[in-house]
């Protein structure tokens, strides 16, 4: 025997399940298309009326301070090779540097093209330029409309709100300048305004430009916040500067100006040492120049008065040595003054050493002193940069203070030693000079006096020449200074960052598909009704005998009036199935019931009976629903006499059986609504009536009340050959089938078969069904008894819903009219 491949069956079942799910939701494709179109149109309109924003990027290389001296003095940093550019990042984002960058630009006036869609900033494409006197009171953040009348004249008017201006409130402008004609180049001055308008692009007569003055202080804060500075990577010293702007050219110019301002700031810090040196030398030269001129005049006068042309040759060598010693002594005195000034700095314990002059500039050839002072000046500059953005309690400031204290201690000790050594050298030189002075004492008095004056003159002349050389060296050093920082990539182009059009369109498509799909899934999760035949098989244990299609006809007698319709054909199929089930009996009793009202019991009963009659079977359909009769209404007959009047003994059986217009089709109305329908249907007269019908008819179709709502239907089912249980698509609740399933499983009822009613098509999933009378049951008799057995009457409910729709439509029309 061949073995059955269960895995293959599982795979086929999974494939069927997938196809079922796909077919179940793909049939809602019009909703997917509709929502997708709505979201795509909304996205297009959003892009149309939204001002684009671009990201502009530039980069620059920053010098890192990792000198060996600083790392030796700060032992905690000896083995740390990491790059810390936080100070530079804070400096680039500071308001002070933003102020310097904005000085190079013309951002204090914003120009816009007048459109009805969105604001378009013109920036450098504006045909006008406005020069503002910010020393005067100005009205800021208020738009003004400028109309170009000719190449010489223009007019200022208040701006008008656009169609899409949902917030028309604006800052109050200077009304005194409006509705007046001015000349280009004319200074416009009022109590609240002072500016001049220049035409930079002639030939634009008739153009309208909106402009707005922006306070420079708010500009600084705004642009300082807009710039983002990040490190390229942890191993480099390259900083990337980015900003988001609505005008690419504007963001580009600001980023480039900011980088240029930072480089200029760094260069000014470097030049500050040379400028301080030149100022110091200039001060010394001022003192020496007066003294040198005085000695020169004194030497000339002495020569004239004493008629001396030259000193004795034998003293020339001694005089030269004395002059050399005097020059050396003067240089030592110059250096000693510098060392004393450095010591005073150290004793003050100052944190700002920007005014300290480097020893190499003065001519002090001490490498250790030069290195210590250079490191101290560098740390002082970094501290001043940092304090521009943070306070003195910041960890980076504290770290720099610790390094400066260590360098100050080493520098103070070094300077004290240099001062002692320099004074010792001065004392030795002074002793040699005194020895040479003793030799000059033997000269004649006039020559001795001349020699003294000449020595003082040469001393001042040499020192003056020395200072001139140092000033020239400092000037050359300042002129040749360049910044250690450099622009790596200047800002050029912008990248669109908002709105992200491709992403937005993709999101619109995704939302257009997912929103209706999600709504349908959630609806199905909370909808407990029977959706399709798969649902029916899962929750309905009774064998299914037939499927009734959905009818779009405006009549309930579909089989009689539209015999060629698909619904009529489905009733013929049901007729064939019933004929096969009860083939051994001459007369077939058929009972039709359901869980609740509104599932199409009466509709099924009427059309099944019509199908039987068309098959040449003498058929009678009985309106056994005594609580809410419908059958007589379908035949346009009165309910005054019917089954209820027979059961209470007022009429005979033959009197309530009424022939219809169709051959072989008869019907029994329900009659007036009795106060005790359950008890009447359980009397012997009902059995007698059924026996009477057996004798006179081939087919008996009995329409009963809903089984899930009343009790007598279960007892009636035992009297019939075939019991049809009607389940309506998208209407019957799954929980309502529990009772019939239990009765069937416990064999309390037999010969029960299911009929799936209201199928929209033969696919996997079907739409709703509009027959029946809802899940309500009205019970009344002669307006004396009125009981609402199962809720609101369907007709009343339909009227109420219709009124609500009409009311909603009126409100919507009124709303649109008001707009």
C-alpha cells in the first residue's frame, strides 16, 4: 500500500491558506487605490506649499596643541594621544564669532518675492539693496512691500495677506513710511526708521519685493544655534560645519564667512605677541631717541668749544673696549628689565598672559625660558577662547588652570635664577669699566670729559640701533604670520533635507496601502459575524445543504418574478438537495429557522416554496412566525385571518389556505399577533393542521421564529422532515451558532441542514445582504399589546439611520456654504 505524504498535504494546505488570505484582502483594491491617491495628492500639495530646506557643509583643519613641554608638565596627559577639540567647537558656535561672520554679510535685511503659494527668499537675487543705520531706532520683523515704479522711484505699502496665510497677525510696521513715493538712494528717516534703498538691477519696473529688517542681536543668536560642528573622526582634527537653510547661497556664504572669521581670530591671537613686542620697543625707542639727540648735541658743542678733532691714538683701543663693555652692560640691563617684568607677572598670579613678550623677540637666548613662556601664552589663549563660551568652573578651564600653575612655578624659579645671574654679570662688567676709567684719569681734563660724553653717546646709539633691528624683526614676523588652521573644503552646494520627497512619496504609498488594510484587519478582528464559507465550516457543525446568492432585485419574490437570475438558480439547487433528502416520502415537511431575526428566514421560505411550485409540486408556505409576521405582506395580503386565528379555533384549516397568483403555490398568513404564540404552536390543533396540509399538498414550507430568541422552534423541528437553519453572511454572529451546534451534537434535533444566505459571489469572501427584518422582533395585536422582544424594529431603525444621514448631509452642506 502506498504511503500518504502528509508533508505534501500540509504544504498544499498552507498554499491554499495563503491564497485565501490574499484573495480575502485583495478584493478591497479600490480602497487601496483611493487611499494611495489621497496620500499622494496630499504629499504633492505638502511639497508644493512647503519651503525646501537644504543642508550646507564645509570643513576646516584645526591645529592641536600637543607640545612636548605641555605633556611633560601635565603628567596625566603623557600617554593620552586623543584629540580634544571641544574648545574649538564651542568657539565656532559662539555668538562672538557669529557676530564677526555676520559683519562680512548682509543678513540684516531679508528680501522675498511676493507669491500666493509660499515665501521665496531672494537673498542675492533681489533687485534692490537696503542699507540700514542700526544706530537709529528701527522697526524689525515687520514685512514691507516695495513696488518698483521706475528706475528712479519706488513706493512702500503695507503687505497684504495671501490666500494660504492662516496666521495673518504680523508685527506692526512703521505706518509713517507707507503709501509714499521715494527715490532710489534717498535716505528714509522717521522716528522709528532710517534706511536707504538702492536699485542694483535696473529694468525691473513693476516688480514687487517684500523686505524685512532683522535685528543683528537676534541674527547672532539665530545663526549661532543653526550651526552644527562635529569632528570628522576621533583620529583627525578636521571639523565639519553644517547648517540648515532655505536658501543655499545664504547658508554657503555664512559657513564660509564663519570659517574665515575663525582663521582671522586665530591669526590675530598669534599677531598679538608681535604687536605687544613692537609696542614695547616703540616705547623704549621714544626714551632713547630724546637721550641720543641730547648727547649728540652735547658732543658737538664740546668739540666746538674745546676745538677737539680727535682723541689720542693710544687711548683708542681702551675706548673701544669700554664701549663694548657699555653695550654689553646695556643689553644686560635691558634683559634684566624684561626678567623683572616677567617676575611681576608671576607674583600677580594672573591667568591672562597675552601681553607677555616672548624672550626670543627680546633677544634672550634661553631655550627653557622661551619654551615655558610660549606654552604659558598658548594656554592663556586657549583659556580665553574657552571662557567666551563657558564659565570658569568648566572642567576644561580647570584643567588648563592646573597646567598653567605648574608652568608658572617652573617659570618663576627660572626667572629668579636668570635675574641673579644677570646681576652678577653686570657687577663683573662694572668692575672692568671702573678699571678702564682709572686709566682715563691720566688724560688731560678736556680729553677726559670728551671721552665720557663720547662713551655715553655711543652707548645710546648702539642701543637705539639694536632696538631698531628688533622692531624690524618683529614687524617682519607679524607680516609673515599665517594661521595654523585652514579651510579644507569651502561650502559650495546644498543637500535637500526637508522635505525628503522620495521618502515622503514612498511613505504616502505605504500609508495608502497599510491604513485601509489595517482598518480592514482590525474590523475583521472585532467583527464576530460569519464572513465566508471557511468561517461557516469552522463554527457551524451542521451539514451545509445550499448556498443562496445575494439579490439586487427590488422584490422578495425573486424566483417568481426573476426566474432566470442567479438567486433563483440557487433556490433550484436547494430544491434538488431537499428532494434527494426526502425522496422516500410523498409529502415533505420543511421547517426554516435561524439564530436571530434578519437572517432571511421568510425570504428563504417564500422563494424555496416558489421553486418547489415551479417544479410542479403543490406547495404551501406557512407563516409560522406569530410574533412578527412578514409572509402576508410579501403576497400583498391581510393578516386578519391566518394561522393564529385557526389555532385559537375561530376558523377552519381550509379557510386560511390562500392560493397565490402562481400555479401550485399557496400560502398561510400568520394572522393577528396573539399574546401567547409559544403556547399556540404547541397545541394539538397545529399537528392537526399539518396533517391536513399533508393530505392536500406535496410540499409544506414552514417559516418559524428565530431559534436563538424563542423556545417553541426546537419543539416544532421534531415535527418536520427537513429543518433548514439559515445563516447570513456578515450578519450571523458566531456565538449565536453555539446553541444549534450543541443541540445537533447532543442529537436533540435531527434532520438539520444549513443554508448560507446572502453570498455576494462565489469567491473566498462575500459582501453583506440586505434582506430580512433585522435582529429585532416586534409583537403587537390591535394596538393593545406592544412588546419589543428583540430590540428596535428594523423599519424604524432604517428610518432613524436615514434621518441621521440626511441631517449629516445638511450640516455638511451648511458648513461648506459658510466657508
